[in-house]
């Protein structure tokens, strides 16, 4: 009897010890897993920081090189062989002309296409065709759009190397982006508003014009401005279309030759002299200031009218 | 007879001028939409037309198997083998992938699974700004900062080289991978995560064993899309990697990509409708086919392998 008791006691003790052992193992494994988690957390955070850090270094490097070159003379002079006399007036005005052509065209065509797809199109092969096209065009390299512009606008439509040819090329380039953004904005208009308007006897177009568009406008504007800021920084398509790098005048009409900020910057980057490299940095500062202003405006619109 | 017609129209109101005008509007809007189709047609037409003129003079087999590209040399020394340009583009794309894929997926996991809301709200816009920096600026940054830095480690590296360009292009496509992958991961339903946490998983285990597999199709699609952008990247590569078509696949030497050749050829003064001019289109058509294939592949992956919940 006593022996049996002793045996069972011994067993329990053994079990306890085993359980304790197991517990310790689990504890150490949990610790290991937690440690791995912490390590991974740190690595993921570092990976995220790389992007932020590169942006900071890039901006610092460019401002440090170019800031002292951004002067009134720099803004008011045309391109020159002498670094001390070179400026970006021609390029800046070229870019302004480009935007003046691109902005209204992309807005009207982009919003038009978006309204069609969201408000009028029935599900069918036409709307599928248009949608597939838009998503494919968004992935076509910008330089290919440049070739399209070179053949269709510069040669077949005989616009020559004009600012109009450049503006039209950029319009086609950013159109998919604008259409997608405008569609999202229009789709976000609550259906109850449309129904209310139609129930009051408004026609379909009146509803779109007076109810849908005003509601969607901030979203549309944000998308359009962001797309335009992409157009301003585009270089490759303009090179293909034949933007000039050395102009001593600003365009007087849409049929004149033109330069543009990124083209001028590229020209300076390609020069061997150190001063030109700093001029390029100065040009980049002007370009970035315009871009950041546009982005800021877009964010402001988004926040102010966000519902 | 006329009475009958009048009766039929009794309930039909005469259309007002406004209604007649409105009937035209959908047509105009459809035209706007069809412009995108027209653009695609225009691109294909352009490329086919000019490329056909190219292949009338250069045999297609020579073009895709030739190992020498000297399109801008004088007439008797010209050779049009696209392989060196293809290898150049491939080199940059691979190099960019090595940089951007691990960093991009790390950022995506951090932003989607780890980051507290207030950090997310700071980092997301910063990545958006990075994505919005024009490629010409990255090109400048590459030659003035990255290349000199790298030359401290590899003293005998060429000033124009593929390594520096790969790193810069990698940084350029990083925000795209990060944000598209993050979208894919965030769209994984909450309850799957909760279930894994309920079983005692750590955050890392939930991320790698639950969220990542569930979002895999979107993540892989983001890689393909970003790499397709790397193939089509133009200005940064032109400025940083140089203009020496090369078969060597060396990252320390100057190379030339397809896009860089197109820029070099169009900034030089070649006349319209000459053989070098047509060669731009032949290279452009090759580029278009490659990027289109990659984009369609990305679309296929994200549709075909999408997990439905």
C-alpha cells in the first residue's frame, strides 16, 4: 500500500517536472518569437525610412548646390553659353504655355470621358473597351507617347516642333490619370442626390451639371492638378517631339518653337562644366517649387472640401 | 389618315430645344471616351508604320539576334542588333528590382501591419512626394551624388555606370511597390488577422504567414507593374548609365538602354525618314511590346490569383 502511494507520489513529481520543463521550453520559444518580431519590426521600419531618407538627402543636396544661383537674373535671362549669363526665362515660359494648353484640354476631355463612363455608359463592349484602354495607356512609357506625338502631331498634322504639338502630346499622356481620378470623384457622389434632383423634374444633364459635378469638383480638381504636376516634370516625350534646348525668345503663339523647364535642366546636366551643373540644380529648385505648390494646392482642396 | 397620326402623337410632347440639345451630349461625351481608344490605335499605327520602313532595310533576324548596335555611326559602319540595348534595359530592371523589391515589401508590411496611425499619416505623404519627383531630378541626383559616393567603394568604376542607375531607378519605383502592396495587404479582411492573433501569433507571424499569402497576387502584380516602369524609365537612365551599348552585363561599366538610345538619337541631328530615324521606332516598338506584355501579365496575376473572401 505504502509502496503504491510512494509510486504515485513519484509519478506526480515526475509529471510536475515534465510540465515545468515543457513550460520553460514554451517560455523560451515565445521569447524567441517575440524577439524575432521585434527584430523584424526594426527592419521593416528601416526599409520604410530609406525612402524618406533619400528624399531628404536629395532635397538637401539640390538646395545646397543650386540655392545661391536662383536669382532675379536667373529668372529673367535666356539660355546662354556662359553660365554667368544663363537663365531659365525661355524654359519657364515654355512650361507655362504647355500647361496653359494641357490644363483645359485634359480637364474637358477627361471629365467628359469620366461622365460618360459613370453616368451614361451601359455595361457593354464599348465601355469595357474604353476601360481596358485607359488602364493599358496608364502603363505605356512616356517616351512612347513622345513617338506618337512626333509622328501624328509634328509630322502628319504638320504642327512642326511647336508648343501646341508638345501640349497635345502631354494631354494624351496624362489623360488616363485624369479620367481615373474624375471617375472616382463622380462615383463617390451619393445616389440619393441624383434621385432627388431627377424626382424634382430635372433632366439627366441638368442633374449632372447642377448636382453631380459641383459635388465631385474638388476631387476632380485634385486629380487634375496632380496629373498636371506630372506633366510639368515630363522630359522624354518633349525631347521626342523636339523641344528646343537653346531659345532666346518665349513662344508668342501656339505654333512657335518652345523649350521647357525639364528640357533646359537636362541640357545643363549634360554640360561638362561644373557651373552648369549648379545651374541645373537651380532650375530643379524652380521646378520643385512649382510642383510642391501644385501638390499643396491639391492637398488643400482635398482637405477643405472633403465630405 | 392625318387624323390618325395626330391621335397617335396626342400624348407625345413636342421636344423642347433644350431636350434636343441634351440628346447630343452623350455623343460628345462618348467621343471624349473614345479618344483613349484612338490614342492606342495611334500608338500602334505609328509604331507599325515607321517600324515597317525600318524592317524594309534591316532584316528582322539581324535585328533581334545582332550583338552590335551602332545606329548613329556613319552609313557604312551601321549595325542594328538590339541585344546590347535589351541587355542594358534588363540590367537596370534587375538591379532596380534587387533594390526596390525588399525595401518596398518591407515598407508595405510596416505601413500596413506595424505603423501606428500617426506615423502612417506622416510617412504616406512623404512617399507620395518621392513618387512625384520628376525623373530628370533623379537623374541629376544620380550623377552628382550617388555615382561619386559609389566611386569611393569601387574606384575603377566608370563615371557613367549601370550600378548607380539601377540604384536610382530602384528608389524611383520603391514608392509604387510600397503603396500598391500596402493597398493589397490592407484589403485582407480584419477577421483573418484577428483569428491568427487569437491563436497567439506574433505580429511578424501574422504578417508573413497570414497577410502576405492572402495578398500575394496584389503584391506580385505590384512588382511586375513597377518593373515595367523601370524598363520604360528614360531620363534617369540616360543621364546616369551613359550611352555605350554593351553586351558585357557589367554593372561597373557604361551601358545603354533602349530608352537611352531613343533620347540620344532624337537629341542628335538626324534627319526625318533616314534609317537611324526609323531605328528609334523599331526600338520604341520593342519597348512598347515588352511593357505592354508586363502590364497585361500584372493584370492577369491580380485577377487570376486573387483570393476571394
